[in-house]
């Protein structure tokens, strides 16, 4: 299942692991991504707080974690090739987190609600 935050991050959940990245809408709005600032393996992230940033030729944007937990892996491919996010934002997650409180997912949107949210934001 994929959950979305109002700040355009997603959490693709498999068991107790959340693959966190930015939505296709967010990567499109940012344009060509040139740098991704990520935490280290073992760092803790907190829902609603920043864990890094994405920089594009247009702007920089903080990344807010949709869930709390421990970073178990960062997507090292993005260090050398941050544009992978532009190619497929949903497949190129930024961090993999072992969730400490899966109930936080209840505060996020499903895909239908997120599409509705984006449609309202575009007007």
C-alpha cells in the first residue's frame, strides 16, 4: 500500500518497512533534480520532521518524513544519479525506514485522496 503526505512524500509500505520518496507530482513540480541530501543508515526520522532535501535547477525542497522510525537503507544510486527520481519517482525511493509506530499511517492519504488533494492544489 502507498500512503501520501500533504508535503508530497510517499511511504510505500511492505510489512513494517516504509520506502519513502517524493511523489511524481513533486518531482514534476521541482524539475530536473540535481542533488539529494539524505540521512545516514541508522539515523532516526520523525513523522512530520525533515530528514533531508531535494535540490533541482529551480528550487530546493526539504523532505519531511511521513512516518517515524530508523533508517535501514538509503538509496545510494541517487548520490551519483539524482535524476533517477525524475525518471520514475515512485520506483526510486530515497530512504527505507523500519517504522516505530505504524499507526502514523492513519494520518496519511491513500492514492485517491492524494489525487484529489493535488487537483485542488493545482487550482
